[in-house]
C-alpha cells in the first residue's frame, strides 16, 4: 500500500506544474481577450494584451506538452510495458562498451535519489510555488520590474545556483525589463519606486 501511495504522490507532483501552467495560461489568455475587447486597439499584438496573449498561449502549449508526457508515463506505468532495444551490437561511448547488463542495471537520476533528497526537492517545489504567490502580491506595490527580478533571484537560489550567476542573471533581467518593456510599448505596473 505504501508503494502505491508513493507512486501516486510522484504522479501528482509530476502533474502539478502542467496544471499550474494551464491555469496561468488560461488566465493570461482570458485577460488579454478582455483588454482587447475593452480598448479595441488597431493592432492587438503591439500592446500589453498581445504580450499577455503570446505568453498565455505559450504556457498553454507547454502545459499540453507536459500533459502528453504525463499521459504516456501513466500509460506505461499501467500497462507495464518496457521498451526493449536490440543488443546484438555494442555501442561504444568514450571507449566503454555498453552491455545489456549495464543497461538493465541502469538507474535514472530520480531512482538514485534518496528519500531525503526527494523530500528536499518537494520542499523546494512548494517554496517555489509560495514565491509565485508572493510575487503576484508584490507586483503592484513594488512594480513589475523589481518584483520580477526579486522573484527570479529567489527562485534561482532555491534551485541552488551560485550567488554570482544569480546576481548576473537578475541584473540582466532587470535592465531588460526597465528598458525593453517601454521600447516594446508595454505598460507594466511601476510600483512605489516608479520603475
């Protein structure tokens, strides 16, 4: 019973982010449609409603891809089908022969994880989701550029990136948002600092 519970939790954790992408994409597409209907711009793609529509459609597309991968994984799990490969000729990689024994005993990174590592990965996933909620609350008071930069930096640190790469990436994104959004004609929330 405990094994089934572990597999179910693993499947639910695999379905979490596609569901999150689908919800976010649906919200963006509906808001884009609402803004387009309200303001009726001549060319909808040049304004914020076009940007929202593109991001929303991309999120929905990625969610669909993840749902397809999830469904294939679920079907393989239910049917118990394992892919077999022709082992008549050995494949040489870095002068090491890959034998049938090595392939049969191969473990994926997920299988090699200990219970403690899986627990840490789940905690990081929930912290990342919590940061997303905090980000949505802070966008209006801090402004889109600052809130997005802080969210990105915090997520990069949760994913165990170095401080150097986190700071460099965050600064590049902040500069791109501060100068790129106005250049594209996007009107984003400015917040209390006016940037």
